[in-house]
C-alpha cells in the first residue's frame, strides 16, 4: 500500500524524525512554524540573524533544535548552516520553510517631493527575494542527494510570501515587489525541482500578530482589520503554521500559493 493510501492514518510520516530548515525561525511566523514542527516530531535547524535568544523555549530541546546565526543572502553562511544541520541530524532533510524577511514603508515619492531611498528598496528585495532563492537552491542541492521515499518524494520547500504580493498598500513598493517575486518564482521553481521529487509552495498570510505588526500604530492596525472579511482580527501565527504543516503532509499540493487572510483585500 502506498503512502497516499495511509495519509490520514499516518499524518506525521513526512515530518517525524526528519530535518527542517526554518529561516527567520527565532520570532514571529517562523517561530510558530518551528513550534509546530517540533510537536510533530521533526528536527529543526533555525537560521536567523539574531544572536541566540537565551529565553527562546524551543532552544531547551537540544536534541531536536539547532540554532545557526546566518544571513540568508550569504552563500557561504547558508552552506555552513546546512552542513551544521546535516552533521547534527544526518541527511534526512524533510524540507525548508523560508520565513526570514524584512519590511519597509517608503513612498515612491514623498509629499515633499523626496524620492524613496534606493538602498532601502534594494535591501528589502535582497533579503526577501534573493535570500529566499539563495537558501532554496542550496537546501534543494543537498536534498537531492538523499534517497526518495516510496512515492519518489525527497522533500518540500515552502516560501512565506504575503497578500501584499497582490494587494500592496501605499508605501509598500519594496515589500510588495519582493513578495511578488517570491510568488512569481514558486511555479518555475516547482517545475525545476519536480524531476527530483521536491515540491515547492508558497503561503500568503494577511496581517498577523507578529513583531512586525506590533510596530504598527493602533490606527493602522484598525484600518487593516476593517478590510478583513471574517473574523475581524489579525491572524494568529499558529494558524499560518498549521497551514504549513498541512502543506508538508499533503503530497498532492505543489506549485501554487495559498492565501490565509480572513478574506482581506487591502
């Protein structure tokens, strides 16, 4: 009997005892994904630029978690992070979740006539889009070395995009462009990696209760909530993480983006 016939009876078989790399895993949506993966029996390599947070509870699980400080845009840094993960957990890579990213608010031209800062635009695109591609190509290169399962699958790559990829607000040119790029490369990347049995998906969350959202003025938060269909609130990181877990488990999901936004249209 194939894995698909057992799917509902053994939902954790693509996660349990397998290794997942999570960029931006020290906070926000990335941390929620790490927590869910651990609950499903995974080993997790957190890749983040932050100094190792001593108060991060998941780090107490030393047998299942490895914390690596690395820049997603650095080829050598990410290669070293992958090597460290393989050395600790073995070549049992189940997937990658690209949640590392930054945001900015900068009008193309301000009311006083000042143009947007070009370096800020480049930085956002470099971290969010180029960084996502960099980590994906390097993890995929390692993933293809391992044996596939009985259905020919070697793993899954999931990108964190945003509804801003389609519904960008004023001042979000850089952020929307970077997330739009992530959305746009999901299908061709899935086509590139299909021959190796690697699936590629992206998730487009709406506004969620994350550190990034906490920096917004209350007036801005209420403005966003008014544009949400139902429920009238910000999304919870666990809700996004639960969707990602399902995408890992469901082998027939590939080459597409899924919105999770309460029906918001910004």
